[in-house]
């Protein structure tokens, strides 16, 4: 009887040692990670997040149906819209809002290659800055690397879509004069450029959210590398 109890105790102890060793293998600190692992991990996370964001936003209602990124009227037009609705022009205002968001939804898929390219060309310094950075580290990285070229890609698509909305043309005429008087911000004086900027803001916001999900649950990704790298931040 005593021998059997000793065997059970020994097996239990061995099991605990195995579990402890397994946990210790993943209990890394950020300083324990090699540059290669850190860079590969953040690249994998950002590529996964970027592709997920493009998939979420680059479809019907990707912007219009998501309150976090839905593109509102520029501040100046928001005030004018209230008056327009009072005079029975509500449908025209709704058409403009829908058109702006549809333009963003059509533009976003064009950014996939540039986003993935930015991730693949990421330096070790970029990767470690993101790993140790705050909530806006990912947004800042993508904005620095892709905002200008993405804006150039998005603008023609946004322009073609918004040109179909009569109120957009009227807005541009009025806003241009208002900007000259200092009543409207220059970046808001052109509806196409306004929508392009908001499209990029929304895209970076969702990429950041997707990356944070990976940080919070690296095990859930099913990737041993992501588990190792982001587990080190716990």
C-alpha cells in the first residue's frame, strides 16, 4: 500500500515538474527574445492584423456600418446639413454620407500590397519599438510608412465615387470659398481629400485593434511564434 502511494506521489510530482517546465519555457521576458524572433513575431502579427482590417473594411458597410470608423460629414457641412434637413434635403445629405463611406470601402482593398510591403520591410528597431510601444505604436508605424503612398492610391477611387453625388460637388464649391475666409480647415475643404484622410484613419484604427487582440490572446492565434513573442510581454 505504501509503495503504491509512493508511486502515485512520484507520478504526480513528475507531472507537476513537466507542467512547470513547460510554463517556464514560455515565461520569457522581452529581453530574452532574439532580434530575429521579435522581428518575425511582430511582422506576423501586423500582416495578420492588416489583412484582417482590409477584409473587415473593404466590403459593403465596412465603414458605414461600423461606428468606430464611419466617416461623418466635415464639421462645417455638419452644421449646414441641419439646415438642409429642415428644408427637406435630408435624402441628399444621407446620400452624401453613404457615398463618402462607400468610397472608403472601395478604396481600402487597394492598400493591401502596400501594407504587407511595409511589414515585410520592417527593421529590427521598428519591431522592438512596436513591441515595447503604447497603444498607438502600430498606428504610428503604418502612418509613417504608408500614409502618403496609400493616400495617392485611394484618392482617385474616392474621387470617382464621390463625383456621382451632386451634393459633394456643391460642398467643394462652398467649402473652397469658406476656406479662403478661414471658416473651414484646408484639409476639410475638399470632400475627396477629406474622405481619403478619414479612410486611412479608419484603416489604421482597425489594424491597431486587430494587433491588440493578438497581444491579448497570442495563444488564440494558433501560432507558436506569436505565442512566444507576445507571451513575453505578459
